[in-house]
C-alpha cells in the first residue's frame, strides 16, 4: 500500500475494504504498508479490492514492485521555526509534527 501517513489512513483503508461485498475480514498494517484480506473468491476479486483502496485515496503496490523510498518522499525543506518547536517538544517529551506544505 502507498500513501499512508498515519494509523488513521490504515483505518480508512480497512473501512473501505470491509465495505466491499464478499470481504469477511480486512486488516491493514501501517508500519509494513500491507493489507490482509479474507474474502469469498466467487463474490469479489483482486480488482475490486484494489479499487476500494484507490477510492479511499491510497495506492496499491504489487509484491513485485520496488518499495518507494519513504524518507526521500517525505523529506521537506528545513524550517528554523519547526526545528525550534521540535527541540522544545523533545525537551518536554513530546513529538512535534512538521506541517504539510
């Protein structure tokens, strides 16, 4: 799976997969960027499952495709204001999140 940035993304994909007729169980692993789906072969096919993921706003990477370079894709130019916030948050034991541009 591609395009997930948080656990809420994984939950959205799970909801879309579970809404497909014939799907008995769907579990998305955010960290591994994978989905496990139990479904009835006669009722639904891989294409419908992939469509559900794409309709949720995410991408599907097949097993033979190389994994994207997550760090390169997510890296943003340094902003001194954000760096100061991250240092401050680190000092109080919290994790600062950089804003999306």
